[in-house]
């Protein structure tokens, strides 16, 4: 029988809670997307996050540790996050949530394609095959040629690509910054 220690169990519970929270948030955005402008939804979300996490950062790390060492990259990372989320919210307001979510998963494909250039990582044949298969899956979701492609579809793909660049910058910063500044 598999034994879970407290750390593993806590990690599992937190992962389930986070996944559930993200799914509920996406559902709320889908519901409210037609009622409120995306900019208003984004403003509310990021204001709430700032007010929630700033005290936690101050308590855990103190004021001297919460200022980023790489201010420009952190700023760029934040802008990319906002743009990616705005595109995603636009997409789920215009296409089914499942399609938008699936299309955003182009980001691991973009990350895999860019890591040899950005980090010098070697990408093997199996991973390149997985990228090609994943890209074919994206094409199946988009269904080019069978129906008119909606702007929501383009927004979801753009969100995934921008999110990939966000993740690449996050990886670059992960060795130099306090973990909660790159979370």
C-alpha cells in the first residue's frame, strides 16, 4: 500500500484546490464575460491577488526581499501575464470554454520549440514527435477549412503563445528571485 507523508498529502490537496479554483474562475469569467468588460474583470482579479499576496510576502520574506532583482524582466513577465489572461478571457467569452482551454495548451509546444534557443536544452526526437502530434491536435480543434475561424480561436492561440513566453521568463528568473515573486 502506498503511504503518503504529510507533505505529499498537503501538496495533493493544494493541487486539487488550485485546479478547482482555476476551473471555477474560468466558469465565472465565461458567465460574466458578456456582462462586464474584460478590463474590469482583469482589474478586479489582479487587485484581489495583489491585496492577498502582498501581506503574505511581507510577513514571510520581509520588505527587503520582495523587491525584484531583475525589475525589467519581472515587469515584462507581468505585462505578458495580463495580456495572456486578457486574450484567454476574450476567447472564453466567444468560444466554448473547453475549446479555449485546449487551444491554450499550445504553450508547452512553444516552450519545447524555444528552449533549445533560450536555455540550450536538447530536445530529443520523441519530444519533437510529441510537439508535432500536439500541434495536429490543435489543428483538429481549430478545424481549419471546415468552418469560419472565430476571433476567440485566434485569441486562445495567442494566449497560449504569450503564456509560453511568460513561462520562459519565469524559468529564467527562478534561480535569482524569491519563489513567491515568480509564482
